[in-house]
């Protein structure tokens, strides 16, 4: 067995365990993850703009 095969098997196993613990379906989880990343990107953009304005002035 190669390391890649071990990693793939472990990823599948972990995905199954995490899905059980979450208690939500894959679609809902995907939606939640997308919303989380959109919020973080929006916050990061705002933060970077503030820092740029501080340096300019």
C-alpha cells in the first residue's frame, strides 16, 4: 500500500465519521462551508482595506 492510498482511505473514513457527528446532510454542510468562507473573505477584504488606508494617510 502506498502513502497516497493510505491517505485516501483515511480521508474517506474521517469524512464518514465527521458526517455522523455533524448530524447534517452533505448539501447543508457544503452550504454552511461556502457561507463561512464568504463571510471570512468579506471580513478579510474589509480588514485589508482599513490597513491600506492607514498606511496611505
